[in-house]
C-alpha cells in the first residue's frame, strides 16, 4: 500500500466545518445585535423572518418590546411573539400572554390589525404561498430508480477509477465548489500524466454529482479529497450514466461517488499506519467530541465518522449525532441530515423539513438546494417564484451553483415576469474566473447578452457556439442550444435588431 505524500490535511476539522457567510440574514442580524447595531439587526431579522425563521420572529418581539432599533411598541412586540408561539418556540407564548394581559380594548384592536398586516408575509399561509415548497403527497411513497450502469468510455480499464454508487457508505455532506478548492488540497502537476501511473499515485476523493436528464454529469462538488485526485476529477466529467427514473420518467438527481481510497473502509489502524497526517488531523475530533454535549462538536464528530466509516462501531451513531445537533438548531447538521435522508430516499418529508430549517437559518447550501428542488425535484410541486426566492438568497451569499441556477431562472423561466437579463449577467460575470469552461455558463451568458441588448447578438452567437462545442465534447444534449443558435442566424448570418431590455 502506497502512503499518501505531501497531503495537506492537518487542519481537517477546519475544512470539515462550514463557515457561515457574512451576508446571511440571521447571521448578520445576530452579529449586528451583538455589536449594538440594532437598526441593522432589526432589518436583518425581518428578512430572516420572511423565510419563516422562528427565532427571528421571537427576537423581533423582544426588540420591539425593549425598543431596540425602533420605538418601543408592545402591540407590535405581541404580534411577533404570537407568530413565534404558533411554532411553539421557547417561551414566546408565555411572553405574548404576559404582554397582552395588560392591554386596553384599543390595544387589542390594534393587535388584531397588526396581525392581519403581518399575515401575508410572515403567517404560515403567506409563507406557504410565497416561500415554502409544496410537497406532492401522492408521490412521497414513490422512489427514484437508478441504473448503476455508466458509460465510462474505457476509463475503468485504464484507471480503475470508478466505484458504483454505494447505498451503504455515507460520507460528509458539504458541497464545496471544485473550482474554489475547498476540502483537502489536490496535488496536481502541469506535466502530462500517464494514466497507468495513477495506479501508483494514491488519492482519496468523495464527490457529489448532479446528473442531468441525459445522464451526463453537470456539476461536481468535491466533498473531500486529498492525494493525487486531479486526474480522477477531470475524468469524472466525462462519465455518462443511465438517467434516474421516477414514475417512468427521467429526472435529474444528485448522487455521490467514492473514488480511489475513499472506496476502502479505512480503520483506525490503517489511518494511523498508512495515512498518519490524516489521522493526526482527525484525532482531536475523535478525542474531544465523544460524549460531548456541544452541538458543534457532535456535528464534527458525525462528519468525521461519515468520511471515515471504519472508525464507527455503531451503524446508527451518525444519525443520532446529526439529529441531536440538528435539534439544537445547528444549520450545518440540519443540512447534512436533510441531504442524507433525501439522497437515500429514507424519509423525503422529514428531509425537506430539515432542509427548510437549514435554509431558514441562512445556510447558503440549503438555500441553493431548496431552490433547485423547487425547479426539479419529483416530490415537489414545481414553482419558479419560490425557486427564484431561494436561489437569489444563495446567490447573494456567493454560492457558485446558486449563482448559475439563479441566472438560469432569470433567463429561462416559463414565467417571463421573472426574466431579468441584467441581473443574470451580473451573476454570471461573478463566475467567469472560477467556471470559465462550463458550457452551461457560456450558454446562459450568450442568452443574457442577447436578451439585454439585441445588438450584441454577434457576441452572443460566438459564445453559444463555444457552449455547443464544449457541451458536445462532454456528450451533453445541446439540441436546444443549437435550435436557439438557428433562431439567431439566417443562412449562416447573424440577424440583429435594435431591441434592448
């Protein structure tokens, strides 16, 4: 067994943790509150409350009662607390009752009016209509069927690269964009790599794939990697799977692959002997987190066990740790638990409940995935308005795939009222340095240029031709892109109008 060399994985605990973005409403609200910037905190809590975040509702009640960031208003305070109480949040019901018991008849009338005013944006009916997804109850007992047969284009013989999708081994669940790095460092070289040499260059790679309707791999999110994983990642882009099937119809879905030594059930002894630098990184987590009451430490311990399942002696230990941390309100744990349940199709309803809570807690990964599910999940009633709401929130936090998918909605939504080529182009320009070779971004950029100003059609045509060329190289279905190109050109010439948007 070859030991991994130059593996920069001493800070494994830091890498496993998800850093909360500074633009997240609830997080930014907490930061502003803690530093005495109550006017900013009040605004950010209201934004968080508009997603259904119950803690934000409760805090708004307290701030209005105390006059922090606004004039003291017991009527408004009671209204916010009543909404928090409807979700049985902490002591909200007790506080609301305490405030209301001293109200005059006039104040009670004012309270009724205030509740009516807040209902469309913060009441459960308003949230269900504007923000929260609608599950298709008649579909919840159905499952997606996978065929694990994939066209590896000879790669499995050359590289011994791929494993079949495993339903038994679960690994960490934090999408880290490939182009941003993330995870452990990937040792790469600019010199040509002979595929057969890869057998003597060990690596560890866990990645989540988004599989399109045509079975091709669209987005790759590296969950964890170290060693010589660069070649494996590049080859992974070329794989084509049989499309997942739901109710006899192909559907897009997300799956996980385990490549290289990630396919091995590495024990503690193996890690100590063959991967000492890796073990030195995870040892503090193992020592500190066992039996710890801290939600954060329970979460890190669960993620470590998911990455290295050979360390766990209890098959249910990860679920227990994640559920405990999720119930304590840790957004990262809520997200991981949600994605585990969803991907394994164990309990779709519970999975979405946890995902909503993580999104309401301003976790960008959850905001993106909830928006994506509003567009593509076979268990959701598809809703472009709700999708845009969540994707925009993820995009505003700089989520890479969230930016791309938010741009897609602004350019390709069936509801033309959602079209916004200017903002879509701004989103796509943020991706130029990290996703410059992504055919879908090329295609969307071409659409954005053309929609915003028809006089830029020459530039748009050049861009969409590049998208088609690159998409064809990867085996993508580019028929719709080619149809768009044919509409923009007549007899091989570009047709230009003076329309602008």
